[in-house]
């Protein structure tokens, strides 16, 4: 082995063995995305609801199929994945639960020196439910100590990428400088994932307020129910769009009616002006005709004058001939 000397040396602690026995630890850690705050809250609620069933009360794996713990891990992974952030695996869920439980136990030990308020203030909000659940189980039965021992054994024997920083701490005396720097890097990454990652998630990954309220009020629902709810919302949206299209069509018809009424009003005004002009023209023609008839003499008077002039002309030659006739 390449690192057999380091493993045999008593000065190299378990943190160093973990680092060199898993060369793909950093690679696997980068592949697992940090948990969103909504994912953590849902996971803690599911875990606290099935706390006793999760710890050591399942069937034996070899006789009656997978244990209750495995079923619960599958259920947790499915419910958290249904939120739509990432596709979570059973291993990620188990490591997250182990790390959170160990973090709560660490603060429970600090409660003796700092008090309960200091413990709650130092814990993230999503871990308050787990803290109260463990407190109630400890007051009601002795299961909590058994679970703590179980978790301590698992953490020491099979440390994972989520809790390796809290389980194993590098020693200051017999640790190389590179190992100290790498340990600090792991600590910074762990702190960033536990505290900063949920708050610094991009806004595009945050759930809508309506969906968040639905999850909090109704709790976990099956994928079929979520699909049915989604279909109902889509149907409502399509109906609203149809109503909007109908209202827009009504608005267009009203605008057309207004335009038609305006056109009819303008047509009536134009016809009225034309009738007024025609009446004025007729009145003017009648007035001109009346004035011309007053100026010209009447037809009877003209005939009388003409007859009188003819009679006078016929009488004048007869008198002249009488004067010119010889006298016998």
C-alpha cells in the first residue's frame, strides 16, 4: 500500500486514515449538492414523526425483507426529492440525519454549561424540532441513550462525508502542516453547508409562497396527489385564460359598436347639412322667380296696348283719304 507507513504510525489519527483511504471523498462531496432549507425542514419533520420506528424497531433484514429503517429512508428520499430541488438518495438522507443528530447531541451536552436558551439560539431553526423531540423521548423513556450509543458507534466506525469533521478532529502535536490545512478546509466546507448554504441559495430555487404554505399546512402528500393538484391548477389556469379571451372578445365587440355608432352619427350630420343646403338653394330660386315676375308687365296689359296701337293705325289713313278725295 502506498500509505501503509502512515496507517501504521501511531501519530496519524483516524482523520488522516479517512482522508487517504477514500481518495474520491472530495469528488463525492462536490457531487452532493447542499440541502435547501425547505428540504431540511421537511426531513426533520418526517424524521421526528417516525423517530421510534426509525431506531432499531424494524424487522431483521435477512428474514422478512428490508428493515423499517430502509423503508423510511426510501420514503424520506422520495418525499424530499418531490420538492423539486434535487434528486436525493438514501445515503444522502442517512448522512444528513446522522450529522444533524450528532450536532444536536453536541448542543445537548453544552446545555449543562450554557443553559437551554443558549442551546436553542445556537442551533439552526430547522433543528429545534429535533431538539424538542429528543428531549421528549429522553423524559418519556430510556431510548435516547441507546440511540446515542448506536450513533456514536456508527460515527466512529463508519464516518461519512457529512459528519467526519465533527467525529474526528486533527491533533495539533503529531499532525503534518498539510493535514491541518486540509482539516481546516473540511471544517469550512461543513460550516458553509450547515449554516450558509440554506440562506445563500439562489432565488430561483426558492419555492413560491403558496406552495410553501401548502406544504406546511397539509404536510407530506404522495406524488399522485401532487400531480392531481397540479392538474387541477392547470385546469383552473386554462379556464381563467378562456374567460379572459371571452372578456377581450366582448371588449372588442363593444369598441366596434362604438365605432359604428360614431360613423352613423357622422353620416346623419352630413345628411342634415346636405338637406339644409338643398332647402337654402330652393328658397333662393323661389325668391328670384318672384322678384322677376314683379318687374315684367302682365300679358293682358301687353295685348291691350298692342290692339290699341293697331286700331289707331287703321283709323289714320281713312281720315287722310277723306280729306284728299275730290269734291264734286
